[in-house]
C-alpha cells in the first residue's frame, strides 16, 4: 500500500490541506492550514478538493438574539458550534460559548460592574411579574434600592429578594408600550403582545396567526406561552438542539417522564425524560439505517448542515455527506443490475 502521508492539495474553499494519516484509500485524516483536522476522509475526495472544513463558517457572524435575562446579544466570532464569541448591546464581550446556548438564550450577561462582592450596583433581573428591575444603590445585602423599567423606585430591600424576583413594582402596572412587543417562544415561533390589560392578563398572537388569551407577562418574558393548538398535545412539536448538534422534536408526549423525540435525520428515541430533552442530553443510537444507507456517525457540521459518515449496504460506497446528498445517492449496484 502506498503511504500518501504528507501529500498536499487545495480544497474548494481555497485552503491548503495535508494528509496527516493514511490508513487506506477510504480512510485518511486531513489537516487544513488553520489546523482544523477532519478524519476518516476518502482519498479521492481529497484529490478533488471537496473535503469541507467544519470550522470555516462565517454565516452566523452578526446573528442576534435576546438572552433569557433580557439582553440583546450578537455573534462576533464563530469558530465552531462549540466555540463562539458574543457581544452584548453595551459592548460587553463573552468568549468561547456554545451556539446552542446562544440560540436558547442561555448565555448570561456578565455583571461587569461587580468588582467586589459588595458592589452589585447595575445588576439587572426580571421580577416574578416579568418586569425588569435594576439595583441602583447597594449598601449591603440587606439594604438595596431598586429601579424598575418605568423608572419607579423602591428602597431598602434585600438582595435575596432581588435574586428571588419577589420585589414588586409599586402601584398598578399598565404600561401600554408593551403592545407590539415580540419574542421567540420555546416552541420556536415568534409571538407578539396584541392586548395588555395588566401583568397577569395579556393576549399573544403567534406568527402563524393563532392567539393565546389571558396569559401572564412573566410567562411571555420566559417564552413559556404555548399555542392553543399545542396545549391539547402538550409539548408535541417542541424543538431543542441536542448536544451532538442535531435538532430534536417532540413527537409524542405522555408525561415529563415519557417523551418520544425525533432527530432531524429521522432517528426516534422513545420513552425519555423531558428534562433530558430540554438539556439536549438524549443520545442518538448509531449506526442508523435509511433505506440502503447506514449512517455510521456525525462527521462534522458545516453551514448549519450536518455531514454524516455513511455506507451504502448494497454497493458498499463509503463517503461523508449531508442528508440531502445521502438521499440523492445512486447505488452503483442498482446501475449494474440495470
């Protein structure tokens, strides 16, 4: 067997790549000039330059979202789905975060003003009414002053009550500017406030036109309002990213301890915990069969598309490709039979 270790080529993305391990013509490891390594590649794809660099993803730079604590944030660097940098609206930057945490709003705004344990001035949180409040004076953990988003102020509260969200805004809360406020719900649809009668009585319209009546503003801010059509089926249709990068969808919901989930490649995992679905920790069984194609594992993710290592059980073609490319595979064995 010829050892092609050290051989170089130029990928279609313009990067230089080099073979760093050559086991056989169907199993080589390639390193790009940015030191990204892609394993288990076919030598012919290397020669054609069609090996993809999974880290060469720029389309997500500039993507925006709102964190669960109410702050606008933007992706300013995307090295992989496990390593992105985020900038908040005030210029604060956090580095080396996960893309799925960004999409789910789980990246927290750092309290840059908190120089010491006793300096929490400027810290912001939503109270249990769904109203944003900010510490404007911090004398001690037992004596703080709070300002709400409508500029009303309460004095001499405890930091514990602030963290628990139990500090209420004084007076009647009827801010009509909430009309038209929108946010992405946990079901993935954008919802907009179309009626605001009070913090515990709002109407929300989803982007598909369905309306949920008499909901709380706090649940709106938490993204926890469901479409009326979905309530009957509990959490069917709810989506979350798995830790392997695939999108999961609830297809059957009996209770929090009995959920069936389908991955985007079609694989179904049954009788799982809803909590595992929310945390993305439901596993995917490999190999997985689609017709004559056996998906061996996920190779990498590129431009929002997952590339799988696969083999055709009929013609024994072994390659890496997206689901669309796999479904378009023409079996060489079938051509011979014809």
